[in-house]
C-alpha cells in the first residue's frame, strides 16, 4: 500500500541508561507528541495523535516502532480511537514492532470506538529478541447508534502475530461481525458489549505471577467475565468482557501494577488523560 493516510516511524535507543529517540518521522494524519518522562524517570512516554479526530472511510495507517538493545518505551494514545462509518472501504491500520535484546515496550492505547457501519482491520506484527519484554492491551467499544443498537458496527478485526527469535509464538485473531454472528450468544460476547485484551510476553513470567494476577482480577469491581491463559513461551493473555470501558481499564491497570511491582519494584505511570 503506497497511499497511506498517515505514517509514523519511531526508533528508540538506550544512551547511558536513558532511552531517547534515535529517529522520529511522521507524515499525514499520524503524529506523536514530544516525549514525557513520567516521574523524572528514564523511560519516555509517547502519545499518538490523529489530527483528524478519527478514522474515516478508506483511511490507512502504518506505524513502525524499533527499540534498540536495552531501550524502553511507553506508547499510548492521546484519546480513544474513533472509527466512523465506512460505506466504501474499511479502515486499515498496520503496526510493526521490533524489540531487540533486553528491550521493554508498553503499548497501552485508549479504547477503540466503532460507530454505526464502521469497518476496521488492525494488523500488529511484533518481532522480539531474547530478553525483550512486551505489554500490549486493546479495548473494543461499540459507539453510539441513532437507533440505539448495541452492535451497530459492521466489522472489527484485530490480528496480532508475535515472533520470538523469528519463530511465531503467539497468534491472536479477533473478528466481530454482528450481521453474521450471534453477538450475545455463547462463544461471542455472551451478554456483554465491550471486549478487552492484555498480552504480556516476558521471561520473568512464572506461575506465582499468574496466581497473583488471577486473584487481583477476581476482586476488581464491576460486572465482567474474564479468562487468563498461559502462552507456550513465558507470557500470558487476559481476555475481559464487560459493559463499560472503565471496568476493563481498571482490570488492565491493576494487572499492570502487579507486573511492575513484581518485576521492577515500581508503579506504572497514570496514562489516561481524564
């Protein structure tokens, strides 16, 4: 694809214990804010921006993120990602991540909101080297409909491929298509409207961490259902269904806090803008 609506390239490197940008390039309707080093730390946080305010019919976006050896990065969005009506062509977003040895990436965007007759396809490809750590989340939210229909979007499709030393170790594929699926039925949304995922790959993962995460989620407030699955490599996935974005956010945040405390004896920065 040559005519991208927006393109972003971000290369990070470790300079004497502090991660800084080696290369920042963006074009079209895709930008990043200046980095913020929360709590005067050594890990930059970049906020992704969409100057147009949302994704429109036929929009296409490409993001390439590279973390050099021992570099660390927090990546999030300035606000929720809004996908509007796409009568002719779906919105497409492609993200490629390259995490080199001992690097660390937190990719924690705000929710994706799909409005009436929206079609959206997202492809994440993540290449990791030995010792790299990944924390990635996403939340899918149905947007307001003039007819007050719960699932008024046409299609949401998210595909994530994770490679460790060039070997495919995790494959996650979500496809929600209300016109062809019984969305409220067993095996789909089961009475809920919002879907969240949290994928973590890190060598420090062990059974004790998974037990603590399970216990942490069980005491979270709100009406939700969840599942926690261990990967074939050190890591896990958590899937959450609820009726409110805030319920899923609090669960992901609680798990994020547990991981930061267990692995690094720190607390993650508050990323939300409200």
